[in-house]
């Protein structure tokens, strides 16, 4: 799966599907390795999405704190 614009929820669904396939099916080694690689790429994408969301939230919170800080006398 090479989707650059995949959202978090879709990536998590795909990860769950891959995990189930790896756990339940009798896959040959090559297929298992390919599934594992796909899972690692999706995991990286999820981590990237979460990190970006965290940065945005931090910026919003810090920006709002500066705006509404009654003790800030600059």
C-alpha cells in the first residue's frame, strides 16, 4: 500500500487486517515478510500523523496561552 494521503483511521484498519492475516493464515515466508513490511510502513505513517497532530495541538495551546495570559504585560 503506497498511499501518501491515507488518513489515520484507514491506516489503522489496514494494520489490523495485516496483523490478523499474519496471526491466522498459513502464509509462506515471502508473503509474511511482505505483509510485515507493509505493516511497518503503515505504522510509520500512523506515527507521522500522530506527531503532526501533536505539533498542531501544541501550537494551538501555546498560541492561546499567549493570547489569553492576563499576566502577560508585553
